[in-house]
C-alpha cells in the first residue's frame, strides 16, 4: 500500500510529514534540547513559555472527583452533559458576569474549550465560507474551518490599534461570505481585556453582516487592577448573534481535566450539541461533578488572580529594568512585549523567533515568539515557584540573566 498518497489534502496530501512547516512550539522544544546540552544542572531552565497553571487543581476539587469516581452511577456515558454541571454553569455566568435569564437551552458542556472550538466549524462552514479571526490567535477554530474547505480572513490586532480588531477593514466580499467571527478576550497572547463598548461594536458588526460571534473566554475571570470580569453575553443583543466558550483550565487549574462549556444562542448551542453527539460521548460524569463544585467556589479563581497579579507586577518591573517597553496586562497571565533590535555585541534580530532562540540558548529562559502581527515575545507567569519569596528570587534571576545579554532597543 502506498499510504503516502492517501493522506487528505487538508493535512498536506502526499506531502504530509515531508513538507510541513515547523510549528513554533516544536521549535521551542528543539531549542530546549540544545540548551539542556549547553548548560550545567546549576543553571536551570526558567520556563516562561508555558500557557497553563503551575499549580494543580485545589485539593477540594480533587476530593470531589475521588468521591464521585467511586459511585457506580457515574460510570455511564454523559453524552451531552449532566444537568448538575449545566446548572452550575448558568449560576456561574450570573454570579461572576451578571448574565441572567439563561436556561438549559443556552448551555452545553464540552471536553475542554479546544474541542468546542473544533466542533463549531462543522456546524456552519461549507466549502468557500469564511471564518474571520483576530491574529495573533488560538487557531483551532480556523484550522478546522480549513479542513472543511472554508477560508480564513486574518484581522490583525497590535499596539497601533490597542489590540482590538478594526472591523471596518474587513473587505465587503469577505463579510458577505463569512459565517463565524472568532474573538478572544482577555486576549492570548496580548493580555488586552474587552470593554463594553468593544463588545457592543462586535454585536453591531455581527448583526449588520449576519455573522455568528464565537467569543473564546478561556481567561475571562483572570483580570487585574480594577478590570472586572466581562462576558460578551452581558451586552445587549449578544445572545442573538453568538456564543461564548468558557474553560475550567485557566481559572481553576483543571488543565488536564478537559472540561469547559459553551453558552449563548440557543440555535448555535443546538447545532453544537447535534455534532457533538456524533463526535464524543461526553466527559466523565465524576469530572463534571467536580467541575460543578469548582464553578460554585469562585474563591479558587480569586486566589489565582492574586498570585498572577503579584507575579506580573514583579515581571513587568524586571522587564522595564532590562529595557523592554512593557505594561502590566489587565487580563490573562501573559506579558506581551516588542522585541529588542539586537545586542551590544553586534547581533541583529529580524523577528521574534530569533530573539526567543537567542534568549533560550544564552540565558536558558524559554519564552514564546509571536510574529503574526508585529514582532513580540510572550512571557508567562505560570512558572513553578514555592511561595512568594521564591517568586521574587526567580524574577531576580530572570532579570539578571536577561541583563547579561545586553539587549539594545529602538525605544
């Protein structure tokens, strides 16, 4: 059998595995391997590239899982979810975001937000249809739209537009053929948070062009310094045009548990449920019950917010001391900064990937490069630390190592 000629065009056809672009996280893994061979054990890697919480789920959540996992009635398929989790999600939307009047027709669980994003294009995208996405972006929805023969229009967000998309720049022919608009606030990787005015403009754009809004709210509860958690669905008319996706990974440290929910327009939820029913058999009931407990105990998120805010204060101060033009983000656990021009010893950088590689191979610090809309680096404060004093020590070490690289900046 000539399997090489059987691969679907959507994943590269007969060039699959031969002529694929190297994913940047695969590059980072390669650089880490090189750095491991270069440095001694007493000069350990500081990983600021990890996009997931450094701490496990609170032990009280784990205790609920352990208890529920032992119950024989929880062994059955969950299909499109259990009422207990759906109702907890409805109460959570009211308590945290002030979104009221939701019913069971407005919400369904998913095996993590990634799975929800992957399913949605199957509900709406035919060959030739457009998905509009902001970039830089979490590309799962767009990737799956391409698998279905859809097209993707990239809408840049950068410092010049305060990391908000300019909807007026979308060509008329794209608007006419677009079915889905993907947005993500608080935004990964920029850390920008949404405003009520921005969400109102999003609703207006969606209504004018008959486009469904998909708001990825994975970081919605992680906000700082007076920025209150804000749901897209809290804006008038939003439920008429779209849905919002929430994850328990970031706010409740349940990354590997794979649990989230989609909430909003009934017709979109119904379509998602129909496709999901032919895709999976639902998340383990015991995990959903543990998730229900988490959603009722938002103090867990509040603890995380205090920790990330404290770490961001330290990191921003350190990056400024090095020379980066840096502001504390209002949301997420990422710090997004423009790259240095080069170093005092004559190295010149042309993109963020070159900077990230240089930092890792010369300072043993891992960061994530973003060249989608300008040249930026993403620093995450989800590094492993044992208490506040250890956090200070780690940030001091980061500053020391980066200063030794003698960066030069255009600013």
